[in-house]
C-alpha cells in the first residue's frame, strides 16, 4: 500500500538568512528551499520537493520554519536531522523531523504564524549582532509604539503594508507586542497569514512613531488608506525572524 511506503515528513528548520535570496527556490540564486532539496536528494537518492510554511524574503532569518516533503526512502525519520546537518551548510540546521498525515501541507495547513523583529539601540552599530538585528541610533518611545500597535491588530485589509496586490489583502493579526529589554526592542506579530513584506512595513510605521515622526493614532489612518506609500520604506530584513507556526 502507498501509505506504508510513501511518508510525508515534516522538518523544523532554522537558518541565518543573511546570505540567502529568500526561502523560495529561484534559478541561479542561493535559497533555503534549493539548499534543502539538494541535501535531501543526496540523502534519499531521489529528487524531492519541499513545501515551506512561509516564503521568507532575502535576508530574513528563521528559528521555526516548518517544511514538509514526501519520500519512499526507508531511512528512519528520526535519523534524518543528524544526516542532513552533516551535509547542510552551517547557516541551515534541521532541528527536528517527524512523520505527518498524508494530507498535511506545511503552508496550507498552518493556522497561525509568528514573526519577531529585533531592534538594537546602538548609535555606533554592532560588530556582533549587526547582521541579526536592525540598528536604531536614537532612543525610541516604546509606550507610543505600543499604542500604535493597538490600532493595527484585528481583522483588516493590510494593503498599505504589502508590495503584492495580486490577491486578497485581508488578514487577521491577533497579536502585536512591543517589548524592551536592555538595549533591545522586540516586536512580535502573530497572524493567520502574512503578506509580502507586511511585517517589515508594520515595523516601519512603529519605528516612525517611536522616533516621534508621527503620532500613534496615525497608524490607524495608514491602515485605512490602503496605500503602500504611506507606510514608508520597509524595515531592514536583517531584524526579522520567523519564530514558529501553529497547526
């Protein structure tokens, strides 16, 4: 029977996105999907296609990316992470592998996704964490950022926060938090799905509020306008992480 031979395998993957052109495979470019598929082909002896829970952009990191693929190779699923990590470059690690039902799809089966944006207040930048956080040279008004975030939660049309208008732009964002810890500020968003560059555009608005460039209530006006130009330039990709996915 097919169910005994063909396994649907799920992977929990983390990666440093700095040197990748994003998750999705692209001709002639180094991508997370392409790198994983090549390593899987060498391990399993046949080509596979993986499906990721989210197509992170170039430079975006992940601590909790989820991907699945089908294989008939008899290698035990629990042995796959160790075997893959020996073949993968140092900026990708497979943290876990497990078998999932045949119909499971890492993207379509996802209910909620969580992203986190990391900001470091450092006028001189940082030689250590500069590639893993956005550097902000001025002190930010965190309380004002929290107030602005409240205007952006809920079920709304987020057309003002995406460069992709090819499909529906209504999403449900059930959590946006702004937390300060020492010199770091962490902005966390949880939603049913995210549009392209949506998190970075939301962060851009919160940063403008934090700098005092706009009042917190203006975030609601940006949302309502459905005009991408009003959100401003997207925050740098280096500060963004896909933290996890709920099914």
